[in-house]
């Protein structure tokens, strides 16, 4: 009897480990969630109803393939965004970039539609990817690494800028942030912990990625581990003084090709003034 009980326990442990592996490796990567947020600010009267689609951390070549990329593009377009932003890590650093992958990404990302513009900044996995900027610009995205653009709507001005992984802004961007009078200011930063650096520029909204909100999360406990530069800020949402910080949970996987209690997702923000 004791021997049978021992083998039952061993079998139960093995079965549990198999179930956990299937859950984190396969079930956790199935589907694509749209996380919708309403951003309320009195400054947004002229931009009432504007929709921003924010995706990040594609890590193409890990859990994301051509089929999944088609789903991502179609789902973003279904939200009919006015602005689309990508906050870095397009291709996983462990994936060799072939001509086929290059052409595929340009072909698919070009199909993402927006009314006023598509923007991007670089992530840490993009640093050594010499094709990254070319892929993004040929796909119709504007480079906001240490740069900015201005959207005019109903005689109001919205500033949208970006910061690269070096945590720096060029003098022209800083001068524009400080001297120009904007009705609303948005900054993109792959690293969420860069938010503290951006606060001094009185930014209204910061959009980030990198943390994946913790690829593996547990109920109540939340994230298990996050990468460097996502140690202070890693959850989906923070309010820091008068600045809002939203961090995308990401679409692909980094380092470990699994997820738990954290489905692949992108964010959709609806801007309102009340």
C-alpha cells in the first residue's frame, strides 16, 4: 500500500508539472486581448474621442509568427485608431533577420491603418538590429527616438515625442517641451523606469513596454520577475503626480517562451475630457 501511495504521489506531481508546462507554454500564448482604457483630462476637450492603439514587444520569431502577425494587424485595424504607437522590441535578439522576415514585416506592418500617424521608438532588442529603423519607416511609422511630432486638431496642439533606451532627449526636443505651449503632451519610452526622467517635463501621458507586466503572473501576487529598467514600474497602470503611465503587456515573449495569467495584448486608449 505504501509503495502504491508513493507512486500515486510521484504520478500526481509529474501530471501537475505537465499541466503547468502546457499552460505556460501553449495556453498562455493563445489569443490576443485588447485592453481598453479611458483617459480623462480637461485638457482633452479638442481631442475628445481620439483613439490611440499601443502595441509593444512583438519579439517576432519567438511566439509570434506570420499567422499571429496577421491577427494582430487585423485586430488593431478593427479598433479604427486615430494614432498608432509601437514602443519597441520588434524582433527578438536571438532571431536571425533574413530578407524574407524583413519583407514580411514591412508588408504586414504597412497594413496597419491610422488617421493621424504611426510612431515608434526603439527597444533593447532593437539596438543591434540594423534593419529595425528601415523596417519601421518603410512600414509608414515615424521615428520618435529623441524626436517628436505635433498633431493639430480643432486649433489645439498635441505633442507626441519619444525617448530611446539611452534615456536621453536631444536639445531641440527639450527646448520644444519646455518653451512651446501644448494642450496635451505624450511621450513614448520602451523602458518604463524612464518615467522618472520624463516627469520634469510635465508630460501628461507616458506609454511604455519592456516589462510585459511580468510574463508570468500569479493571482493576488502579480508579477514574478521583470527585466532591468522595469523594476520600479511594471504593472499596466500608474498615476505619478499628474502624469499617467501605461505599460503594455506585450504581444511576444522574451527570454522564456511562455506566459501565465498574462495573455498577449495591446492597449487601446480613448481620450475624453470628462
